[in-house]
């Protein structure tokens, strides 16, 4: 059945508090698209009321809606030999619940008609947006409750979909391969990027917020182009073979839907970024050197391409990508074979750059060619770069990665120019010139080179290239025995950086999830406006322009580490409200939550029995235990947080929860200190530690204090408790999972300081000023504040003096944000 003759039904599923009419714009565009004339639009509607006023009716939960969708697809959409599901927001969770229930009941074969699923702004990781308001207004609405972060049923359904549908290989009772395309809105605050992705392999970003993302008004709107691309792919598959990939033979499809091929191009450039230093090592070494690091990164790229074949719509791109993937796999396998052969030339190894020399696995090739396998490897390397360069040139010709344009919609950080990698110097050919490869920046690079030659910069040893918005060129040293140099030109400012320092910078940013180290950590900067020199002996380098925010490259012993510059904000992480579901809820909670994006595999982190025993020994002497005791001592009662027990939250090899509670004379919980930690998992990519002090019941606490003692905290006490929680979460809890002092970052760490007045869920939350005395900071124009918080981007393990300084700044910023504009740092000295 060819294109234009398939009976394809596109089923639209709307979101929370929405209706079938939300799809009108996309539906009109589909119905007016001549190439999709045989695609039928179907809309699945369901009850999602904001309020229920009839006691004889209830709001259906996700299981009800999954069964309702099953009925719709089986009867209302029975006339279609293929189905394509398109969901917005909550609708995507309904789709996943339906698919999971079908798989779990052994009905996987009945899903074979479904040829694709598109999710627009689906809260795959839950939504924190207006959570307190949602809890207050719709506490009994099962659809609203399921949208909260870390919902177990949503998570379980998603895992089933991933394991037995997205990654499935064959159609059977408990599996059915169905492609998913997941999209988020770049301005969406309701479902942020991380939530839109959830545990799916990748998310593509589209313009718009949570609602405008699907309000396409023209056929050129990115949401429609994306949907159209995948519908064309599905139309070209054999209707009797659900596992067949989409055909790539339609030239008209390629012209009409370049975005689809652009997304695939982005995925190749993610794993083989044109200017990655490790690819440059393969290409430009005077003798061919392959270290264990380069081998590992190249092998990961080969795995990514072989496990995720990219079926371009453009047939020329399809053939070039296939050739590149084959060449990558062949070279990767040959590298591994030779690596295990352990052929090492000691003299060449001694001359390796510092970054490569740090690797234990290294073999050398080039002018040293003792065997047939080395010659084969040399040939395969040349074949790989021939195929790779051909693909990159073709991508550039198709304007799928043109120079100087905005990155593709997936948000990748590939360099702005991909016309060709830096050229290697060749003794038999002409040597590169200053600025060669970037005519636009040639004059500025030559002027900077002339001013900086006295620093010891020698001749160019590569073409100039763009890394983001920064022009870069590599140079030898004037003294041949010394380290080389890198000249960077950013915003008209030239800085010469020693090659070891540049390598350290790239290494510090290598854990970045987008695969572009310099886009993550940023580029070196220096005071002043004249060209500057950063030699090999510098200890601390300021960085700017990175996605991780402003930071420093800091020398630590023999290595380097990226560290963030202190930044204060109010973005809440997904972990901010974890561990708050225990009942009864406390009246006041003061907590510090730290997110640790360490550059370490999750399987290398574990709460071992020995670490757990050590933690329990240290907790009675921790700062948070001291804070609990001090609050009572200051009121004339010696009530100590000495007995720390398991709970009340989860404990396992990947989680920690301990608490100590002070009770009233009649046994009521009064004051509690608690610590929690969780290792990376399906719902979070970083380790999270948390310490807190809670007033469980002010009356119970008062009963344990001398008569007349006030249970209202002072500003100074509030600050002291938050400081103690921060120190405990930063200094004590990390030791329960690993040795944290020398860890490198894979992203910016954060410390969240939070205070919340809670109480029973069926009663209005009290105001913070009934529990904390804010009189010293004057009035606020806010009514009944029940929570305040501030997020600090900072390295958590600070010296005590520096931590106190940052805490004061953060509290003043937080109080000012919530209306206490007279707050000043002197109140917390």
C-alpha cells in the first residue's frame, strides 16, 4: 500500500481541564494538507472537570481513562488499519497508562496498529507548578494528584512503556515496538524540559509555553512540521509490518519537512561533535595516538549509532549516515582489538599530552607500524574520517547545521560552523595560517596573535574554527619543548590559553549531558579589555558564557575542577519537596536540600552497611542535632537529639532516612531533626541530600519547656537552623554514599534553603509569621505567607566563614523577594 492509500487514523488526546477543541488548529492544518489527504483526524474526549457539584458523579482516574481510550480505539477507531496517537499534557500520561495496562494484561499484539506516539508537553516527570494551590483546591481530584512529582503509578507505567514498547524488538503478548517522539515547550513553566523528557531517551524543544506549543496557525509552525514529518514516515511503512522502519525515499517529504532530518542530524552531531578534542586527537596527532579515554568516547559513539539507526527522509543523507555509522563501528572494533593487544611504544607514550598521559590504557601507532593490525587500523581511521567529513559537508549543504544559525530544536550544543573540522599540519604541504578557516575573524585573530607572540606562542597547528560563538585556533609553542597554546576570540576579546589549561577546561566540561564541554563550562575570561595570557601556572580562571552559569576553573592538587560562582535564584528543583508526605505534617519545617550532579556512574554510588553505621555514629554529633538541642536549651530545657532511628522515609542501598524526635512529657512528638539522601535513579539524575529541623507540635514542645517559654523562633534561630541543616547535608550525608571531596561536577550543584508552615492537610496552612518572629525586618505586603525559599548555585562544601557569608546573602535575598524589603545582612551576624 503506497503513499496516499493508507488508512491512517490520527487520534488526538487532550490534557487536564481541556477539551477536544484544543486540537482545532492542528486538525485544520492536517485536513488542508494535500500530502496527508488520506489521514483521518479522530479526537478522544473525556471528563476532566475542575469542580464536581453532583455527589452522584466522580472524576475518572487514569485507569478509568485508560480503559475508556481502549474502548475508543477498539470501536470508534476500528475502521483504520493504522493508528497514530498525539497527546498533550495529561493526555500523554493517559496514553502511557493505556499502553502499560495492555502490555501487563498480555495484549501486546493488539497494539500493533499503533505506529507512533507524539507527546506534547507531557509531565513525564510530574509537575511542580502551583503545587500548593493544586493541593488546596483539587486535593480529591485523582487526575490532579497523579500530576505530582514522583507519582509511583505514573512512574511504573512509564517504565513498562520504555522497557516493553520503546525499546521492544518484536511484537508479542508482552511487547510491541512503537516509536515515541517527546516534545517540550521552551517557555513552558508548567512542564519544564526535564519533566517533559522524564525517562525517555531524548526530548526535542519547540517554541511556546504549555498551551501555545500546539496552537499551530500555519503549516510552517514547528509543532506541525514535527507532527507532519513523522506522519509521512509512518505513511511510508508497510501496513502489514509494524516493525518496519519508515521509508526514506520520498524526495517531496524531504523538502517539505527538513526539521525531521535536522533532528536526526543533531543526534549524530551529539555523539560525534565536529570539534571534540578526542576526535581532533584521532585526526591531528603527528603519530597516531589512541588513549583509553578516546577509545571509550569513540566506542560510545559507535554504540549510539548502531543501536539507534537514523532513517533520514533525504535518501542522500540516509546513505551518508549509514556509511558513517558503518565506518565508526569498524574503527571502534579495531581500536578495541589493538588496545587489548597491548602494543605500547614507551618513547612515544612519554611524549603524549598530559590529558592523554593520565590514561592507563594507551597504545601508539603511526610511524611505529610493526604489524598488520596497525596498518588496518590506519586504513580504517582514514575511511572513518572520509565518511564522517562527507556526512558533515552534506549536512551543511542541506542547511541542517548551517554556520552561524540558531541550534536545532533539540537544543544541541554543536559548534556554529560544521563545514569541516580543523585541518592537521602536514610537513609535506602548506602550514596553516593565523585565522585560516574563519575569514570573518581572520583580521582580529592576526592582530591578537601579533600582540601575544611575546608570550611564547608559536606557529598555528590547526585551522581556526568556531566553538559556539568563540573563534578558536591552536598553536605550537615558540619553544618547541614547551606546551602549546590556544587562542580564543570571544566578543572581540582575545585570550591566549596554555594547551594544558585548555585541555583541563575541556575535561572539566566533558560530563555535560549535551556533549559539548565548552558550551557547558564556558570560556576563559580575564580582567581588562586588552588581549590577555593565561599560562600553565595559573591557579584559578574565571569562566563565562557556559550553560552551567558563571564559574571558575580551579586547580586542586594535580588536577582541575569547575566550580560555580555564587548565584542566588528562586528556581525550585524537583527534589525540593521530596520527603514531605509523612503524616502528621509538622507545623514548621526548616530544611536544606542539596543537589550533587557528580561526574560518576550511578552504579558506583551505594549506601553500604559500613557507611550507614558510620553515619548513624556521627548523627548525634552533627550540627543539625545540635540545632535541635540548642532550641530547647535556649528556653531553659535540656532536651537533646541523641537517639537517631531509621525513618520515617525509605531506607535501602540507594537511600537514607534517619530522624531523632524530642517528645513532650505525655509522649507527643514535639521537635524533630531528620536527614535524608537519595542516589540517582529513574526520576532524578543526581544525588540529593537533605537535612531539616521541624516543629512537629508547638504545644507539645511548650509542655516540655519551662512555663511561659515561647516556642516562636527568632530570626537568628531560623538562620542558625538553616546553617546547621546546610552543613549537615553537605559535610555529613555525602560520606554515606561516596568520597565526595574530589568529585568533579557534571552540572552546577545547588543548595536550596526552605521554610514552610504546614500542618494538617484538611486545614488551612498557618502563616510563617505565627511561628517565626519577623518583627526585626519590618512589615511585608504579602498576606499569610506559608512558605519561603531561595536556591543557591554554589559548591556546597564551603569553609564555615564563607558558608555563613553566603547564607546571610541568601536569606536577605529570600526575605526581600517575599516582601520583607527592609531585611539586611546585619540582622544575621
